[in-house]
C-alpha cells in the first residue's frame, strides 16, 4: 500500500518535472511588465503544441544582458533598445504587446476619473512646482470639483522600471522644463516626493498618504480598483484610461516611420487617444546559434499574434494592431537567418 | 575494588593499548589530511573575502575613474545624465543606522538588565525566547510590517504633531520638517532598531550575567539601590563587551536592505529632516540593480557603492575592536 502510494507520487512528480523542462522549451528573460501575459500565453501554447516557454521576469536591463550574452532564446525589454546597440549586438527588435501607464490619486471625495489634469500640470506637480491640491492651476481644470487645501505628495517607482521610462518620457514630451531638468530613463532623479518599490509599493504609498499622486501600469490599477484621473491628450480632449483609449493610441502611432518598431505612443494624435501608452519589446538574435530555437520563438509569437489577443485583453493588455503584426512577420522572414536562409517561413 | 580492577582490567587494558597503537598508525595520514582540511577552511574565508573585495573594487573602478574621489561627496544621482555620486547614500546609510542604534540602545539596556536582575525566573524564558524570535523574523516581513502598519501610524499620529511642535524651532527644527509621508529616515531607523534589538540585547545579557555576583552583592550590602548597582557596578564591568555589542548592531543596521527599501522613501536627495525620504547604499543597490545594463556607468557606480559599504562596515568593525582593546588596557 505504502509502496504503491510512494510510486504514484513519484510518477506524479516525474510528470510535473518533465512538464516544466522538456528539451524543446523556449527560454526568455527580461521585462516584468508583460510577464503575466507571456506566462498566460505560454500555458495556452503548451496545451496546443507541447512546446513550453520558460520566461524569467528579471527586469529589462537584466533581460538585455542575457540576450547580449545569448544565454536565453529571446530577451524582453520595456524600453526600446537604441538602433546602434541593436546593430552591434545583431538583434531584431519587435513589439509584443501594448500597455498604458495611468496616474492614481488619494483625495477624499474624489471618485475614479473625476479629476482632470493636463500634461504640463502633471509635470509641474512632479517637479515640485505645484505643491497644493487647491492650486489655481488644478482648480482651473476642475470647475465644480471641491479640492482640499492639502499638500501634494508625488510618488514614484524607486526601482528602475519600464513604467518610469514611459511616464518620464511623457512628462518630457509635454514639459520643456521636465525635459531639461530631469529627462527620461528607467529611473530618474526625482525633484520631489517619495518612492515605492514596484507597482504595489507606489499603490501602497498612495493609499497610505492623503494627497498623494502616483503612476502605475493600467493592469495594476484596474485589478486593484485604484482612483485614476482623466488626462488631456494632444487633441486637447480629456480622456479616461480605458481600453478603447489605449487602442486608439496604438492605432494612431507612426509604425511605418519607426525604426526597429520603436514607434512612440507617447502623446499620439487622435481625439480618443490616451497619451501615456507604450509597447513592450522582444529582442531576437538575427543570426541565431540554433535556427530551430529561433524558429520556435517566432512560432510562439506568431501563434500569440493570431490566437493570444483574447488572453491579452482579459489581462488588460492591448494586442498589437493587425497591420503592425503583419509588419513584424515580414521582419522575421527578412532578418532572422541562419546561413542566409530565413529560419521561419509562414 | 582493587582486586576487581586488576582481575578484569589488565587484559582489556592491553587490548585497548593495541587498538590505540594501530589507530595511531592509520591516524597519522588521516590527521595530516584533517589538519590540511582545517587550513583549507581557514584560508577559504580569507580568499573568499579577498575575492569579494577585489570584485567590488574592480567593478566599481570605472566609476571612480570617471568621477574621481568626487564620487564620495557628490550629492547627485542622475541616471538620465549618467552623473552619479554616493554622498546621499552614504549619509542615508549612516544616519538611519545611527538612529536605529540610538533607539535600540536604551531598550536593549532595559531588557537586558530586567532579564538578568529583576525578572522572576518564570518570566525570563518567555521574554528571552521572544527576543530571540525577533531575530528570526525575516527582514522582508519587517519591511511589510513597516510599510503597511508603522508608516501609516507615523503619518497619522507621530509626524504631524512633531512637525507642528518642533518644526518651527531654530536649528533643531531642521530635523522635523517637510510633509508627513509616513516613511523616511526615522521610520527606517525605527524598524531597524527592532531588528538589531535581539543582537544587542543577547550580548548585553551575556555581559551582565558574567558580572561576578560578589561585586553586586557587596554593592547591595553597602546599601546601593538597584539603579546604583546597575550604573556603578554592572555597566563599568561590562563596558568593553557592550561597546562591541553596539558596534555589532550598527554593523547590521548599515547593511540592512529589504526592510529599509520598503520604508525609507527612496529619494536620492539630501535632507536633514528625520521625516524626509532618503536612500541607503543597500536600498539603492536593491532598487537600481535589475535595470542597470551591463557595461553601463550606472552598474559601475552601483558596484562602487557596494565597495564603499564594504569599507564603511570594515571601519565600524575595526573601530569597535580598537575601542574594546583600549578599554581592556584601562
């Protein structure tokens, strides 16, 4: 009896381990922001094809390092890698999925998407120039909304992150002052406020501090019912952070003119566009050591572009627009080669 | 007695001698191997330490080359312009660790003296075990506790009255200014104080228990109060070990990472206020490391920060040894 149970458990354990690391699995590493959707895709893809994906969400910087050293099949980065670096490392960069960053606030009596802000006002808050919620600059945007005479506590990500890169890029785009004094990177020298580690750190600090404002990824804000705000977009319209607004941003981006697919979705035109949107990227070797592994990676993302949209939307990510996915497929055929032959043909 | 020993003892004694002599023959090589292994263990520590220092120094060297010694007293940390300086982190590391020791010290004294002198036998064990358990709580748990419980309490009940009361005062007011964020230097120091409490207390208890009862009893005998015995007998007797305990606590606080990252506010700006967000060397490395690209000046600067932390810890340890020695001489 005991022996049979033990054998049974061994068999179960055996299948578990076999399931987690079979020979043909794809390995990837990098950005944390898209990790939930990559992992959800991986589960569905494994059921379909038997090929697994082992994705480590270790941060964009570490992901870049790993693909530069070719220790993984693909790297993932939230911020696009510079063209020269891609050329030097012989990497193809393509977008996988799109996400948005949304400001959140902690103000008594203010409901979600009730407060209206413009880019320059948001920049001035984070520059420490606007320090009170009752400031005229904010009150003018919100007639009829009663704002407390409370200090503003700007809250930011203390860890280096793609979210910060996207948010700071937006502030640089809308405020010349921000661009010259602070700029944009995965972590910046914040002129005011306090930092929390990760989305949960920012959300927690905002929740704990009356009068705080922060920024998190939309997936995090929607999953936790955080109080988001409306932002004025390039067309001068106030928009709430909703999936259609993010889709509008993706559709209105200049994909044709972008190098390495690094199309900016920061402050793109269009009436319905949410201004702080960005793609997250995959880095794939152009001359892979193993053509088969590279082909497996391409097959995975090819499948995800066709069949993974529902999963992505369920997790509040925005799938790539169809024409962009088509462009990416062209790039796979044209650029990922072993001995001059493409590793993947549709 | 004698008869039985002689009768039964001699043959077995002979057998034992035989086995001892044969064991020695084998033991000679075994002993040599054992001694060599012991040497290996000892040298291993030295080599490991040396390699870690070398790795940190080599990794941080580009940062020192780029910024020179200015790296140590530049208060900028700007990843966008790649202009890095360590002053804010060095200041934050020392400031928060000193706050922790200042808070933990009187508490440790109190607990240790209570345990060794006052507490009834039935209470000693539970309190002693509870303090040891404090040391077993993982640092990330302290971080979460600090973030979700202590920081909101500080923001609601501690910081606002202190800011209103002491903030306007000259000089000392500088320590109590800014918005009530909950986190910051003081909160970080408070959490670390609780974390280092068990270490300092354990050593204090040990020291107090080593005070010869004769000394204490003589003092009580001439009519000294509990406080007088504490101040004039116990503390002077154990002063050297106590300095060592404090330094040990300080050393632990200097390198604390996770709990501090949660509550210190992570701002790379210099501020005198106890309530202002700051950063320590360890928290900065924890925050920035995952996104620091290979070969970037940022990574070099982070490694240089690690080297500086190593040096600071070394100085603290050396200082404690020096203090203990000078105390011993006097």
